[in-house]
């Protein structure tokens, strides 16, 4: 297993649509293993393959990970597709690819998702509340949609400017450290 680099906004890979997985092999299993290690280390509760620079329709989720009283419950979805939506909810979302930003996003309260496991076996899951929100969030990633894309233009522009300023400040700090050597 290896920890992978998590790409952050505004990296172009995050806006690209991932492609369907057609080969279910050891390479796919390694990707899933590395994604899980990366997600848990970050720490996060979900990760899409394009967040680590791989344009395959693969997500890993552990919506129980935030609860220290629960065991790890890793779920893997290859080529996930939401087949039904029910109800409405509003969740405070964050994202490993949009660090230091959280905002309420309107989502479906319940979804049904059809996907494949790493062996190519198809399955379906009905999810509610946090798991449903997480599935919608990660599947959006596979379609090149970030959670900030669901915000009003005013909020989205505010966060984009904030992230750009933080990045510029980091670059200036790194430049000063190099200059002082």
C-alpha cells in the first residue's frame, strides 16, 4: 500500500470526467488499497480516483470513520451509478481536494447506487443520510463536479478567491524559505 497525492482545487484533473473501468485486475485492487490508505491518513470519509490523479470511475467510502467507537467499514464502488433519489437534506460538506472549506449543500436524503466490486461483481446499495451524501459527493467527483460547484456563484467565487490567496501565501512562504538558505 502507498499513500497517494491528493490533488487540490484548481487542478484540472478534478474537472475531468473519469472513464468506466473495464478491467478488474490486481492493478485495480492496488489502486483501491492505495486510495483507502490515502483516505484514512488524510483523514477523510470518501475519495474518488480522480482526486488522486487517476481518471477511473472508482470511489472508496467509510462514512463510519468519523466515529471512533465504530470499526472501519470500507466500501468500494467501481463504475457507480445513482439509480434513484429520494427526499431532500442539507449537509455541511468538506472535501480533501478543497481544503479548509465547508459549506451546506442540498442533496438527496436517500439514494440507490448500482456499482461493481473489485472482482467485477455487480451490486446495489440503498443509502441514507451521511452515506447517501457521501456517495453523491464522490460520484460528482467522477463527473468532474466539486461540492463548491453546488454553491451560489457569490459563495463559490468567495471560496475560489480565498483558496487562491492561501495558495499564493504558501508559495510566497516557500519562496522566502528558499531565499534564506
